[in-house]
């Protein structure tokens, strides 16, 4: 049903965009016009077949290249058309206004209709040309983001002071990564490069805040030997994200889903990662303690099950005066942590990806995802509690990033 809605959405914009395109090509030769028209609707037909095939054949049976790059091209073309259609909508509003004005004036002043027509058509041509220019911006930038932005790993340094931090942990260095989405990578080389960057930070511990896969545990197989290279003296700690539970695919049986989940958990253990499932680890140094707390996913929407239990996760952590929480979805922090758990000093999250699209330049930080998540990228504070939302290492859906680059965060904590 969801795919059919998406298909209807795409077809609507295809038809609307074509109305504007047709006004630009109507004066071309028949041969050139036919090439454009057949190419345009040929691509639309391909998208229809692609989407209907996705309904019949689960995407994990498809070749990796098609799953990643063909899907991305469809997304890029659709987004470009949506941008153009915003201009075409403005043109239609103007046309309606001019039509109403023309008819009112014609009725009262008997205005020359031929002059009105010339003015109206000239304006329409300009806006249609401008719509194509607007469409070119996301088209070019998203293709660039697919081959460059997706792998332009950015190391962000976050230095903070906490009076509650035990003296023995002064200078604690943590590398925080999130949302690898192994199933979205065509090659293992970018992940290897990311792991090399992570290890070069020489952190005391590493946090991974969920979404290791898109849907299936087998997606990790190509990357197990690479991700196993991530090491830290105090440990590599992880939690599960919404994509790690296998809630989205159509399973042939309940047992298949359970076995998939067990496989994912066992794989993380085999990599040497300490997966925290509503539990904590107390780290002791020179008789002083801090607690690393991890909860399972607590989703923003009721469409996803609530797996997390922070009460359970905090059991036996009272002796640690400084608590760090790993929770995949930043919604959890604003909805529960800062309201009911003042003992949690800082939360580490991911999930949003910064929508893989936005603007981050000095003085400007914007992404459409900010209209859904109050905390969507970077550091936030409420009272004495903090959350850091990692922008993610991988990608999903559109295999790229525009403006919001993949992130490896280095946190340094001081008294």
C-alpha cells in the first residue's frame, strides 16, 4: 500500500511537470520533440514497472547495484521535479489571477484580448524556463552527493566539562558513530576508510548508536572483518536502532524474523562490540566509577514498537555518579530522559541522518528534518543535561548526502 501511494505521488508530479515542459518544447521540430517526449514518458514507465516489481519481489532479492543506485536515480529525478513544480505552481497561480483579472477588465473596459494573450504567454515561458533551472540544482547536487558527499567523512570535535565527572576520568575521549546501514554500501572500501579514521583517534571507548543494517542481518557479512577492527581500551559499546529489529520487511514466517534478529545480535558479539539491551556497564578506574547505559529503541511514532526500558537499563548503576546514555532515537531524550531521569548526564543518539540533506555553514544550520525533530544534529542542552545527535556514517534510500556530511564525532570530557 505504501509503495502504491509513493507511485501515485511520483505520477502526479510527472504529469504536472510535463505540462510545463510541453510548453517549452512545442515549437521544436517533430523529431526533437518526439525524442524528449518518448524519453520522458519512457522513464516514467520504467519507474512504474520498477515500483510494481518491488511490490511483487522483495528488494533484498535484487542485485545490489539496482537496489542502491537505480533507486537513488529515481529519487533524484523525483526530487528535481518537485522543486520545479513549486515554480510551476507559482506560474499557475499567476495564470489564474491574470485570467480572472482579464475577464473582469474585459467585461468592464472591453480590453483588447490579443494584447493580454501576448503578455500572458511571455510570462509563462519565463517561469517554465526558470523551473528547469531550479530543477537542475537538486539534480546536479544530489548526483554529486551520491559519489562525493556520501563518503566525505567529517571528524567533529566536541569538548565539554562536567563537574560530576570523576577525577580519574578527566580527559575521557569517546568516539561516537551511528547509522552505518551496511546494506546501503556497494563497496566495502568507504567503510574501511571510516574505520581507519575511527581508530586513528585513539579513543578510550567507542559508542555506536544503532542502525547497523537496513533490514537484514546478512547485510553485515561483507563488513564483519572491517568493523571488528574498531578497538578501544575501555570497550566498544552499541545499541540497536529501529532498522535493526527487522520490523519493516515482509517475512515468510515469524521464525525467520526471530532468526534474523538473533543473527544480528550474535554478529555484534563476534565483532567484539558490547551490545547494551536495556542494561549498563559500570567502568571503574582508581576506585571511581562511570556508567555506560544503553537502551533498546524507543521510537517517536507508535508505528514502531517500543523496545526500550530506561528503568531496567539503570539498575545497579547508582554507585556511578556520572552516567552516559546510548539511545538511538533523539525523541527519547526530549520525551522522557530530561523529564524523568535527571541522573543521566549526557545522551548519545543518531537516527535522523540530518535527513542527508541540508545546509551547514557558519551561521546557518538547516535541514527539513528539523521540522520533525527538535534535536536533529549536534549538541543540545536542557538544564544540566545534554544530548549529542550524530549525523550518521551511512545513508538509506538516497545513496548520498548533500550538505549534511557523514560524521565521526570525538567527544572529550573534562572536569
